[in-house]
C-alpha cells in the first residue's frame, strides 16, 4: 500500500503528462499483478462500491479522535473533502497520539480492497471498529488515500488514456489496444492484469471499443474552406442530443454500452431485441433518442432529412428511462426509442476501425436490412443519413460550405444541436484525436440572470465558492432558474469568492445566500418545461458565459421571456 500511496502522491503533485506516465510505468513494473489490476481499475475511473459513508467518517473524528462536532463540520465545510479532513485532523487529534501509535504491517492494495468489499454490507458498528483499528493508525497521506478508497470517490489527476499509455509501454502494444481492454465493467484480479498486458490475449467479446470523440469547431473569422479544405472530402450529419451507445452483437450475446461504459440493456429492451434479431454479428456506433414519429420534418424540410420521419422528443423524456432496473411495456409505448446508427466498427468478427469512414458506413445498410419489419410503431434501428446541400450551391467550394451553414441555422427547428463533420477517409480513433471528426454546434441560448446562492467547490477548490445558483425575474419575485459552476477564470473566481463572503445574507450549511447584485450571462444548450423546478423549466448544460458587471438586477431577463424560448412541441418531465 505504501507504493500505491507514493504513486498517488506522484500523480497528484505534477501536471506533466510524461511525468505521470513515468510514475505509472514504474509502479506497474514493480507491483504484484493483483495490485496492478486494482490500481488500473481505480486510476482509470471505475468505481468500487462505497464501504464507509462520509457521515461515519465524521463520527470517527468526534469519537474516538476527540474533536468537537462543530469543529469537524466547520473543517469539512472549508476543506470540502471528508478524506482530506480526516487526514488533516488526525495530525493533532486530541484523542489519539499519532506519534505513539503502533504502525500496523503494510498490506497490499489488493488486500485492502478485499477487506473494503467485505465491509460494504456490514453494520456501522463493525465498520467503525474496523476503521479505527486499521485506518486511523496509518500515516496521514496513506490514511487519506484509504479514506478515498473506502468512500468510493477515488479521483486523482489522470485519465484512462494516460493509464493506457503507461500499460502500453509495459506491454509494448498500441495504447488503443489497452484502452479497449480497459473498457466496460470488469473485476480486478491478478489474472485480469496479466491478460491486460498480454501481447497475445484476445479481447473480451463483451467489451465495447473506446469511443471516437469529436473536437468542437469554432470557425471565428476563418472560412471553413480555409480550416477544413474541400467540402467534397467531408461527410455532414445532424448532431442529435441523445445517449451515445455501442450496440454489440457477438457470439449470440447482445450488449448495449453507453459512452459512460454502463451496460444499458435493461433500460432499452426494444433496442436489445432489435440488435439480437440482426442477421450478422457486428458492433455499431449510434445515438439513442426518445422519438416522436411525425412526418412534419420530412415534409417541411426534406433537404438533409431524407430517410427519417418524425423528430426527436425532448431529452427529459429519454432521461426517464435511465437508471431503471426494468422498463415497463407502458413506458416503452409512452416513450418510444429510435437508435440512429452512424458507424460500423466490427462486422462478423473483423475489426473495421482502421478502414476509411466510407467503407465502414457501407456496412450499415447491409446490416440493418436484416432487421424484421416493424409490425406497429417505430422501426427501432435506423441509419443516420448524411446532410445534403442544395445542388445549386455546389458551384464553388466556399459556396458549398455556406449552404451547410444555412442548414445549420435550422438546427433548433429540427430538434438537433448542430452538425457533425467527418472526413470521408477518417479512421475510428480511440478518444478525441484532432482532425478527423468535428462537432459544429449551433450557438447556445443565452440569458442574463442574477446570482442568489453560492456553495463551496470540491477538491482543490473546496476553500472557494465556485457553485452558483442564478435567478430570473417573475413579476416582482426572483425565481431560481439554473445552477452553474463553470465559465469563470481562476482570477474571476477568487474575486467573486471575496465578494460573496462580504455580501452574505444567510448561511444554510455549506450554502450562502447573497445580495442579488451580481449579474451573469448564462449559456445553455436546450430548454424544456419541468414540474420538478420552481421556475417550471429545465435547461441543459448551463454554464457562465460572462460576468456582466455592466448590468444591474433590473436588467436581468424575465421568466416569461425565457419560457418563450421553449419549443411548443417539446415535452418536459
């Protein structure tokens, strides 16, 4: 465990990717295989079940550590991380003399994780006794790491891609191969680690491929033909706001993986049945959408929507399916699902990812033709057609891009977020690699709102107020409208934090109510009616666009103005 704690410290105290990779390589080359599996599991973002609650950890600081409860709560409120609070308060605990504590023998990372797994279903009294006996005597840094592991919120500044690069160096394999092996849900063990770095082991048929991600395209003053070149080399698709998924049919088994690498078969049983009924083994990349099967889009805006009838329903409808262990027949009828397929990564056991996009897409129609005709309702699997520009605009390269820009401006009317642009010769990369795929989103909605509440952040920003609640006007009342925590620079956050502390009206635990004086422009992607919010509306991906110090609370937008942005066809929750 000392070696893993040292690795955690090395990763946490550098911003250099190369230094992080070097530290990981050093650890993985010297560790036991079982420890290596758990390290790869934790560092690549996978979560073990929480063994100990934050409430229990705070109780341990009160008794037996001897700290008054109000000090524990005040320190936790300031630090923002219970594991760090425990480690810091242990240094001078009135109830425990750390200098006299007998250091227990060092156990392996795998041994600790095994004990934590056993602890998950034990009563709090057993957990508390185990924690006091085993964790509190550890040195502060090791205690901190163990608390993070026990609390189920283990995070440090590395991505799965960085872990994959380190393991790829050891295995002498391409990082994409390791990323594929790390994908999905898996159980850490010595055998799994050996397979992970094996040069001959075949991939697990249940695993998804690492998703290929797109870079945001912001042309600015540059013309698209200057940035991307000839339009003839690019495929355009509508960018839908759904759930990215890989549909896997291999060896008689069907798996549906979300981009977050959760298996979501249970939430979308009709899609599982449709994939099972296909005539070929394959892996398809697609977007899952709640769908309203209405012909209006094809009738009114045929250019670029050929082959698709209807339009996507609001994302809130799709969200009602998520997190359920079982979806009823009624919900399947009430919230019909369409899966728009836009790439083929594997066909009959052959990996197609290094083939050009044009070749990969050619497999889609061949595969989808094998699905049975829908007797009633929607055909669940559909090929996403390319966006077609009026042929009259093909006279010049720039003119062709301009025609695409004209179509992009219609995105909201079509219920989409903008366009995807993909090079016709692009391969399917692992992760976000610049150049092959771009997302060209429509400009976001913007409103002016006033800050009402502020809450401290987490981790490195736990001593700053970084999470804000904003309100708009409803008559003479200010109604909370959205929460946002991104968009400000570090300097602006520090300046705003100073202002918040001097203009607090009330405190509610970690939340402060402030004078309604600071106005901000908020940007967001979508808006829909909602019965769960006091304002009656919900927005997608709100963030701070800019601090409007030139405006006062009298200048903020009204709830009526914002409600007018809602598409009449959109349904809320």
